[in-house]
């Protein structure tokens, strides 16, 4: 099997999305496929690679409907400098979509089918939000047989906030612990922003209105435990999950360049990291947030590694309960988890988040001279996905 390398990674700024107030979202007038096209072109330009050198494009999108339907990934391809001979596809694995896209590109390289590919993802959640509206419009539906099933509790499974409530209660994760974790995420992200950390991955782009979009809009450096504690439960009256310990609706795009050794040599490029292993798995849908920990266990077993071998973790903060459950279940060192904050502060553009996790992880390994890193996400519907990188 050939080795597959993550050579470069870039993303847009992540903006705050709001379906009823699109004016607050700097990307509200921009299609997600066009955003991804700009990120792809930036990767090509940075590596001085011609578009027709890329053989394959995989695009993650959690809600590939309405303006996010991309004709099998052809729209972002045509909106970039990639050549028409490049194969493409659009992948929906919910919050794991762009990690699934990356997995597909990596597998193609490992099998020797291609030597150079791009994996990416996007979500513009002011235009296509998750939640009840798409069901009310009939864009998304649930089969009646599932609603009537005695095996599944779809009233919980279809609401990600309720799955987080279930996980927190069953795992005895308190509201106070979730708020404290959210505060930590914002503090770490604010510090990384001040230090210029995100400049190494985040592009400065212009939206259709001519505004420069250069900074992540969800980081709240002035938040506090008192402010977080003052927020009402978001999903049930006596609940623990609030807007403060949940990731916000977000718009953004990201992409990664993946190559075999021969392609890197041909283009005189050096990699960030080698992809060691990727694994995904299912969990019960009512406990969706447990999927990240379950996927981590599986990918470690496949790679023959232990948790103590991992120098850095990027675990998606869909809700505070997700990384807290993983740390509690697997005995992870909190200082190695989401060192520069996570989705609670940066935002969670569903289809782009996985690429951010992997790309940020590769950069952290380089910066801190760690050997192994693991990125993981829980997935709506009851799944998890994780990958392990090794610094080159």
C-alpha cells in the first residue's frame, strides 16, 4: 500500500450564520461551492501546481440540498482552476463529511489509483440551515416506519441538542463542566487569534459585497462563566445544553491537498503529515455524541497505538459534552485536546469541519514537534469518524 501525505491545508474564515438574519453572516451572499473553489485555487497557487495535475476531488457537505447541491462535486471544480478531467463526488456523512472526503482521497492514493487529489468541504448555514425548517419544507423527510419503530427514539435522534442532553445525563457531565469547557475553548481560540496562529491556515477573501472576510466571527474573548451560566437551556426546560456550550451555526469552507511520494517529488513539495489510519463506526443515534470516542478507540486499534502515544487531539466540539465524554471515557490529557480552541469558539460549518480538524492537527504536530495526532468527530444519526496523522 502506498503512503498518503497531507501536503497543505487552507480554509476560509468561519462566519456566524443566521437563517433569519442573513445580514450578520459575511458569507450569506456567497455560495458554498464558490467558497470552496477559492480555497482550492489558493492551495494550487501556494504549491505552484497546475489545475490539471489534480486527478480527484472529494467534497463534503452535510446538507447537499438547495444551493448546496453541487452536481456530484462538479460545481466547485468548475468554479476553480481544476481541469475538467478531474473526477469528483459530493459526500454526505453529516458532521464527518469532509473527514469522509479526506478518507476517500487518501484511500485512492494508498491504492495507487491517483497520485494527487484534493479533499474539501463547505457549508453555508444561513442559506441551508440544519433544523426543523428543512423538514417543514419537505426538503428532508423521515420514513414513517422509523418514526413508529420501537427500537429507535427518533424524537431524540433527529435533534442533535437532545442527543447531547442524553449523553450528558447518562455520563453525569454537569452543566457547570460544559460551561467551563466552553469558556476554555473561547479563551484558547482568542489567545491563538492574538498570537496569529490561524493566519497559517485561514485565507483572506472578499465576499460578493466587496467586504474583506479575514477573521473568524464566533470567538468571544469577553465571555465568562457568569455569562455562560446566565443562558437558558436550549432544548429542554431543565436541560444542561445551552447556546453557550453548543457550537453555533456557521458558514465556511476548507480543503486539503493529498499526494503520493512520487507526486510530491515531481512538484518539489514537502508534506505536513502522513495519514496513518482512518476509521469510522456506528453508535446508537440517541447517543450521537459518543461517536467520536468510539471512532477513536477503533482507529487506535487499527493503527496499533494507545492514547498515550497521541501528542495532540482535535475532537470536534459540536457540544461541550462530546470532547468531555471522550476525555472521560478514554482518559485523555485535557492539555492535549483542542489546544487552540474548537468549534464552540471557531464555529462548526458542518461539511467543512472535518478538514479543519485534520489540517489544524497537522499544523499543531509540526509546530510542537509531536509525532502522532488524532482528529475525530461525532456524526448525526449515530456515527463517529477519526484519523491518525504522523508528523513528517
